[in-house]
């Protein structure tokens, strides 16, 4: 398992920003299609148009998965496809997450594994997070 330091995570922000700028429109379109498909299903509509929408939706989801998979391969945990990621880190001997959200200029927050985004706290001492690589 990979653990990131704050500096290392911050070096990845340009890559993350670029990737999520590409993916976010696909996510928005997939969400819109999902809403349309739910409405059609509630109406009991199953025709060629709804099948085309379903295929387009699946293709978008696959594009999104493919793009985000490269982050997972790097050890970055994607929490939301529209731009929320966590980096595992070590702080005072325990595993925590460094947290970044699309639009933020840097990784400036962290949280415990169980608290999630709502438990974010500012990073007061970036050097307290140690970078390690474990098999």
C-alpha cells in the first residue's frame, strides 16, 4: 500500500485538475441521462430512444471508469467522480487521508479514515505526514 506525503500529493494536483476537467462534463451528462432513464422507466417506456440513451449512459460510465482507473493505479482513492480524492498518509503512526477536492489549489486538508469529507481538518504541519511504500 502506498502512503503519500503532502508535497508528493501536491505535485499531482496539475494532473488531477486536468483529468477532472476532462471527466466532469461526462459525469454531468451521465447524471442527466440517469435521471432521464429513471423517468422513462417510471413511465414504463421502453423503446428505441430509451435504448439509445441507455447505451450512451453505459458508454459514458465506461469512459469515466477508464479515466479514473489510472488514479487508482497510482494509489489515489477516488471518492467522487466529479473531483474528490483521498491520498493515504501516515500521521503519528496511524493511517489517515490527505483530501483534495476539484478546484482547490493544493492539498490543504486531511481526515481520519472513518470521518470522510465532513471530518476534514486543515493541515497545520505538512512535514508530519510521512511518505512510505509498503507491499
